[in-house]
């Protein structure tokens, strides 16, 4: 009987520590939200600039002609680089837009979570007469 009670206490303690850990994780993510937003917004600015420069170089006939005059291997390598740059910048832009949308939804959910947590704490204090 005593062993069973000790096991239940351990399980309850583990559940509480898991809930505390999740709560700390939620608050930590909210604290780091500024940096996540900064990274998303800088990606939204830098990606279109990179895409525009790469498209300008690809579509401008004199630039590619000049690079190919330096060497056909160098020209081919440059075109492959520009293609990879276009692909990566487009992917980076799409991911930044999706993450920004997620972070906006996160803000709403976090404030709802925080309000609910405060309400539960007030109810518990009122219920157990600690106020």
C-alpha cells in the first residue's frame, strides 16, 4: 500500500514537472517571438531583392555574355548559381510568409492562454480562500 502511494506521488510529481516544463516552453517561445518576427521580416525584405537581382542578371543579355567570355565553364557555373539562388530565395520568402502567419496566430493563442491561466489561478485562490 505504501509503495502504491509512493508511485502515485511520483507520477503526480512527474505530471506537475511536465506541465511546468510545457508552461516554461510556452513562455520562452513568447519571449523569443521578437527574434522570430525579425528573422521573418528580414527574409521578406531580402528575398525579393535577391530574386530581383538574379532575374536582372539572367534577363540582361550583356552581363551573361560578358561572363561567358571569361570562360564557358565559369558562365555555366554562374548560371547554375543564379538558378540555385532564385530557388533558395523563393523558398525562403514562402517560408518566411508562412512563419509570419503562424507567429500572428501564436500571439492570439498565447494571450488567450495567459488570460485563461490567470483566470484559473484567481478561481483557485478564491476557492481555497487565499485571497
